C-alpha cells in the first residue's frame, strides 16, 4: 500500500521496504506489484528508486529502459 499511494509521508517507509526486499530494478518491482494489484503506478516506484539512488542513476536507468517505461506509462494512461 505504501508503494501504491506514495504520498510524501510514505516515501521514507517505501524506501525502507524496497531496501529490505533487496529489489534493485523498478520494473521488476512494478511487475511484482501488478500481480497483486491492478492500480500500480510506475512513476511512484521510480520516485522511490530515484530517492534511493539519485538523479544520475535515474537518467542512466531511463536511457536504458525508456521503451519499457514509456510503454507502461501509455498503458497506465488508458486504465
């Protein structure tokens, strides 16, 4: 629930959860969460990972995964 709502108050808790789960890839977490709930928001997940790893990490990650990220954003927009 923390990762789904990602209110600012939940950001720190979400960071702790991601670190404890030892999930290193936001897309992996996104797909795991989609198995549990249909209303997952990739931008919230990316926000958590960017907070953990920094803006440079996000820029590199986005460059490497832009096609997949944009595909998910487009499908989320249709929900």
